[in-house]
C-alpha cells in the first residue's frame, strides 16, 4: 500500500520536474502579450486585449497558436549564434476553419535571450496569406480590411482600400 501511495505521488510530481526553465518564461511572455491592450502595439486600435482583438479579426471559429521564439534571428550555426544576444518574440499564428484561404502570423518583440523578457512589446512583423499570396502590412490596424479582401485583389487597390503600407512577397 505504501509503494502504491509513493508511486502515485511520484507520478503526479513527474510533470512538474520535466518542465524546462524556458516554459515559465515562455508562458509569462505569451500571457503578457495576450493581455496587452491592443493600442500599445498600434495606437489606432482599441484598448481591449491584443488576444481578444486579434481573434475578432478572424471571426468566429478563429484558432490562435502562441509561441515564444527567436524572431527568426538564429542562423543555426552555434559558432555564429553563441556570442549573440538573440531577440525574443511572441508569435501568434491564426487560422479559421471557415476561412481556409486565410492565415495570419504576427510576431511581437518582447526582449532577448540575455536580457530576458524586458522591453515593452513592439510589433515585429505581420504576414497575411490570402489564398496563395502573402502580404506584409506594416500596421496591425490594416488587418480587418485586408482579411476580407479577395485573393486576386490588386496590391495597389489593397493599399488604397486599407490606407496602409503593404508589401507582397514570399513567406
């Protein structure tokens, strides 16, 4: 009976021991960005949380996947990366099963590997896939108009319709 009790306690404690030091930092950074008033990333947005505003852009059924990453800055070569203070970003990938032609990625700078999650979150980049095309608006307030545009929209027309600086390219 005592062995069963000890095994039960150990099995409950195992998930706690298997957590990496990175997990609490990641969870804290992600929560910070999710709860951040949207207008802190783009002054023309409302004061509601970024997560709530962003989910609303995609509409009912939106699915958001959050992660903490290196902002795409690591080279993969330890000789090059070892001495660098690599930036840290919270990235959110958004899809909607009702709008399969649409995918949005937003990357928000939150700090660096050496300094930790310290800086005020700042927009890094935004990528919008509509059909097989990729658009990169410079401001978040462009998203609501951009996500309802037709996949074959002319880039110049999209710029006029949204009033935003938008580039087009490959992911």
